[in-house]
C-alpha cells in the first residue's frame, strides 16, 4: 500500500480537504494521520470510493447549493444578507437563538423558530453544513481554558460551541461578527484565542476586518468586526465600500404617532443632564440628528435612542409655555426614531415584519447586523466558493 500526502491527493483529483474529511468520517477509505497533523491517503482508494457511490460523487464533485447554520441568530439579519447574496442557492438547515422574543420576530419573517440553547446541542446531531454564520457574544477566556483546549475548559464561552461545530461538520466557510473593539477585548487575548483556535486547531484560514456600515449604503455610523475563513487555502479580500449612502432624512416616516415624541418634562431633564456633563468637559447627552447626515450607532438601551433624536413637526397638543401639562409632547418637536426607521437604518427592507412591542423592537434592531454589509461580504464568499 502506497500512501501519499494530502496535497498530492488534492492536486491529482481536485477533491477538497472538507470532502476528504467526509470520506474519513464514512470510514470507507484507507488513511493515516501524520505527526504534523495532516493525513496520508491511498490515492486509488479515494478515487474508487467516490466513483462507486453516485450520491457521494455528486455531493463531492458538484456543489450547486449551500447548507447554512445560523448561530446566535437574533432576528435573522445575517440570514437575510446571505439570502440576498446567494438567492435560491442557499438552504438554512439549522439555527439557534435563546432569546424567545427574538425568535418571535425570526419566525414571523422566516417561517421557523430558531429557539434553542446551543450549549445543549450535540454538534454530531446537527445536519451537514457548508457555511457557518454567527454573531457570537464577546466573552473573556480563562488562561486555563486556552491551555487545555476547547474540549475541556472554558465551556461557558460560547465561541467554543461554534468551534466544536466547525470541527465536527468541516464546513466550506464561516462568517462571524462581533463588536468593533473585538481585537482589543481583554487586552487582545480574546481575539488571539479565537484566531489561533480557528487556524491552528481547526485548520481554517482567518481574515478579520472592522467595517463601517456607512460604506455599504446604511445611514448609520456602525463599525463591527467581521471574520471570514475557508477550509481550503484560498485568498479572500473583504469588499470595498464607498461613501454612497442615504441620509437619515431619506428613511424617516411621515405622520409619526404622538407617543414617539418625548414629553417636555423629559426633554427638560435631558437638557439639564447634558448641561452638567458639558460643564465637566464631557460629551454625554442627547443628540438631535442632522437629517442630511447619518445616525449614530443604534445600541440597546435608552441612550441608543436619545443620541438619535429627530426634530419633526410639533404635535398639536404639545407644551406651549402657558402652564400646560409637562407630560405632553415637547414644544420643539423632538421625537425618538420609530422601530421601522431603526429597521431601515440597519438596512432591513420594509417588508420585514415587526411583530413585537416597540420597546422589544428597539432592543432587537440595536442588537442586529446591517443587512447590506452581510450581503456584500456574502457575495465575496460566494465568488470564492464558486471558483474553488
């Protein structure tokens, strides 16, 4: 029996490393692990295994559609961007999200609920995957966990659940998302462990870039870290953006209901708060947007709305300086963004349904990703997969 290196098998047959892993799991080929972590194979044995199994042959040599997992799915922003890029060439076969209210919105728009705890799912029970997607929580790692490997320690860090699924399913590619300062989180240790886990332990490429949503047609200052990699040794470049985006004024709704206007009493409180911080040399406080500019980053919580106030028409029953009730809409016509306007600021189409109360919707759109950014990255991923 003459065993040859993995590189020679790939060069001779065109098979991918991922599909070699599929054959290994099936147990129908002869192979041996080498000391450096790669594999040695019997070349003829691999060719025969593929040629004698029509279903396997079609699966390995031809890929017309891609099976995706939507991890930490939220309301489905990543899924929507992937779908816009891949069209009918993508199928979502697994999704998970632990927030029940986010699952309501997801189900309303995609017809299925991703509700579930990823820590309780066995990766072996998840369907075969081609692309793994996920905006995972940013958590610190213990030094012990990093030294002992992700199978034994740091079970509380949810990134390792993604790593285990990648290890088990050997997808063609992954797309992960995190906060803009992810590279510097925990003095850079978090980023390094993620990168080293993906490259050294899983054998995938790793490309990371901080992208501003403004560069991809979104009227919002929103920077996030995106990570993309492939099982094969390919060159990937993130998409280049431009300054061609709509302004806040372009996405505003007309005839907004009065309850979106803040009360005069609340506005007085915001002004006092801003004045105090200004006197201390701080830049904190509410902000009225220039309708010809873009919004500040949508975030979860009150300040996410207070730093994105809109000056609109003054409601008829607003405060008028004649001793009226201070709980009425303010005399300056300042209001919060509506959930639909938040959706538009994140690049969601108007046919995206919002079935939850507005307080919940604000949280969901503050937590999600800008859809056009995902679409542009996904188009680059699609191009790589088609060419390789």
